[in-house]
C-alpha cells in the first residue's frame, strides 16, 4: 500500500500577505477564498498555491520560524508551449515586482528557461521543455521515455 499521489497544494510562507496577494494577482492568477482567514489561494493548472504568513506557517508546522535563505533547495516551475511564452512570462513577472534571477536561455537539457523570485524570494522557473508537451489547460505530460512522445 502506498500514498495516492494527489498532490494538490503548495503553501508559501510570506512576510507580507497583502504584498504577495498583489504580486500573484498582477501575474493574472485567479484568487479564491476568504483572506480574512489569513490565507490566500491561487489556482494553477491542476494545483493551488496558498499564501500564508511566514511565522504563522512555521507555527502551524510546529517548528521555529527562521529567516529564509536566498536558496531554499526548491524551485517551482511554470511550463510553456514556446520560448516566446517563457520570455513573456518573465517580463510579466518582473513588471509585477519579481526579481529576475536568471534570464531565459537555451539549456543543456534541450529546452529554454529562466528564473525569477517572488517578493519573498520563492524561486520560479519559466520553461519551455520540448519533451513535456503543454495541454490547453496548462498541464504537462512527462513521458516514461522519450519514445512515448511518438
């Protein structure tokens, strides 16, 4: 018996909930829920992003809150169907208040990607991966092997 892989939410600890809400709204993302509960929800393709106070999230987990480091050992990825969409996404993110970490460039793995950090330093990759087709609803397909792509 295993655990069903029904991954559904990533909750990001943020220093200023209102600032982070404004940032993700400026990306054009759909917000849901009652912010008076201290958390904001944003719909993504098949999952949700939760924004919750940094210290409150640490308390919920039962660990002491420590200052976040610049690199936390995790990135979040946004996949796009073209290189131009990657460039557009980075432009929109920076205009919304993101910090450009790595400009988009061709990658050794055959794709095209760049990175930005949200106002709290959470790292987002914007990528075009030719072996991971993007469907109309924004979800991607990762094949077992490259031969699965036909």
